[in-house]
């Protein structure tokens, strides 16, 4: 399936927010909803559930990254950081308890790093979407 850059960006954004996405194979319309396997409420998404239940074969499902893939993205980001002290702080965050929260805390404390992180993470999610397309 060939998707436009805009559709890939849209799907990547929803996946980053913890949603699962479905793209219609012909129209490329994007549907999304919270992952029912998580503890999220799916209230308000009954129309999406119903559409997928009835016509699921017409959609490609895109799954969010598992926690180990998300962790790998954070590790890869550390390689992109130039400041040795910042690298050390980020690595320390990942090496200890609650790595996701601690990593985010370090990111939030350094303004230019925050922007760099979001750009990097967005690129990685877009690659994740492309990977799923290729695997289909």
C-alpha cells in the first residue's frame, strides 16, 4: 500500500499518542481509537469499533510501538546528543528505575533538547509506520 507523507504523519502522530490506527486500503481514510488491550476507555469510539468489526478486511491496522521499541528509540536518541553531560544524564535516566519517566524529566528540563527529542521521535514513528507498510 502506498500512503502519502501526510497520511504517514497522521498515523505516526496517533500511534505516538497511544492509539491504534486503521487506514482504509483504497481511500486511505485514517481511523483511530485507544488500544482496547490497554486500560484506556474506548467510550466515544464505538463508530470506529463498529466500522472495523464490519469492514476490517478493507483496512490495514497499524500498531503502536511496544515498550522495548520505545526504549530503543530513547537509546538511539542519546547517540544523537552532542553534549557529553546531557548524554550522561539521559543514559543515567534509562539505566535506573522508571526509565520512561526519568528520561522525559531530563528532556523537559532542557529546552533545545526537548525540541530535538520531539523531532527525532516523530521521525522514528514515521519509520515505524513505513516498516509496518512494508511488512504487510
